């Protein structure tokens, strides 16, 4: 018995462990394996530029097969949702448009709505994207297989999305905004909102916080211990 003679369901199980170039090499070996391995080529995507996001949008949402459903890992840089091509080359600390120009965010919303099987997701400029395209919130909440989530540039008001997530997230990274660089207009950063957001995640193993300097309605050490003990 050779590989090509195996049933489709067995081959699909084997190919589920492939991604990127490995999947491409298998796909081009024969007509029999091509349609089975092809979806795994784009299982892991890192998108950094506006041009790349437009190409990704066309590729994932076109053709007889909805390729977006095969996505497992997706990382989107905030520059990718900007329409101006010059943002590809500007540094964040010198580009004022970083905080306001997210004119391609609808493309991101389209992708997330059609990628329900993601297990890893990284979104930069999350607060701005969420404000410009409210579909991003429900799309993220509906991802039942999400295990590793990274959101950056956010404050308390964006955390409501996490409270309704269906996924059993194991690893969560939250990178809050920096007041001096990418201000969100005095958006609060509080322990109360943070614990409320992560309380549904029963199997959360790793929580990473960046730029988290809580102020406002914070918890006392006694309240902090109680909050940890009261988690489901």
C-alpha cells in the first residue's frame, strides 16, 4: 500500500499536520493529493502590509473552496489595515497615522468572520479595529477552537469581547496602549476589568500583560486574592 491509495479521510488526517511549504511539496506530487493538501498551504499566515492583506483577502475568500476555513494561525500587523502604502515603511513612533488610518479594517472583518477554525490569532491595533468594524468582536467570540490569543493596543473598553468568547483559551497576551505613543484618549486600565474579562477562561495557563499600569478603580491586595479564589 502506498500513500496515494489511502482513503481521503485518512489522507486529510495526515495532511492536517502539514502547513506552508511542506503542504505545498505534497500538493504538487500528484493530481490525487493536490486538492487534499492544497488547503493546508495557507494554514498559517503572517500579514504585515496593506498589499498583503488585500491579496490575502482575495485568495481566502475566492474560488469554489472557502480557503479561510482552513486557517489555523493568523497574525495581522496594524499597518496591514492601513490603506496608504507608505505605512509599510514608517516606524510606529514616527507615524501619526498609526492611530487613525485603519481604512482596510473591513477586509480583516471579512476574514475573521470566515475563519472559524483559528487556533492562534494575533491582532495589533485591536481597539481601533474594533471601533471601525464592530463585526470583529462577534467573529472573535464565535471561534470555538481558539487556544492562543494576542491582542495589542487596547484598554478596558475593548475587553468586553473576551467575556463572551466560546473558546477555551490557554494562552492570552494583552498589550495595553502606551499613553505617550498611541493614546486612546485616557482609556482606563484597571484590574477590575481585567479579571472580569479573563474569568470565563477555566483553563487559562499563561497570561502575559504588556504596558499594564492600572489606575482608577483598582483592587486592593485583599480584593485581588478574593478575585483569584472566586474564578470558576
